């Protein structure tokens, strides 16, 4: 679907989604109403899209596995302590994008 000759690396998730919506690649199984709703949602400011996305994802699985939730909470705390202590360093989004481009295109 997305692997085309004219594919260019998106500047962010919104650009990729907008290209997909415009070409119809990701909306094959959606009703007209859902397609229209998606297009309206993509036009929202980033913070509102994030809030909407979080609520939609949360609505998919109402059952919370307490063991999994507790394990993720411990993992988040562990990673935060590693960053705060200097044991690990963060990587900028620009560096992540460049590494992705290099892996995809060998540049």
C-alpha cells in the first residue's frame, strides 16, 4: 500500500496520515461517515488529535490487566530513573528520523 516509488519520508505522523487519507490507502474498510470523521479529526490541532486518539484507543479495550498495568508502571519508573541518573541519554526526534532514513534508504 504505502511502498511506492514516490514515497517520501514524512515529517511526522500527521503528514503520513494525510497522504494516506488523500490516496485512500488506509480507509478501505471504513464507512463514508468514518472517512469524513477521520478527515475532520486530522484537521484538529495536534493536542486535540492526541487526546482524541488516546480516548479512541482506550475505548477498544475496557478490560485492564492489573498485572500488565503494574509492570508497565514499573518499567516507566525504571526508565525515568535511568534518564535522570544519567545512565542513559535521550535521543532527539531529528536523530531518530535520520537513523530511520539511513536504515530505509542506506543514506
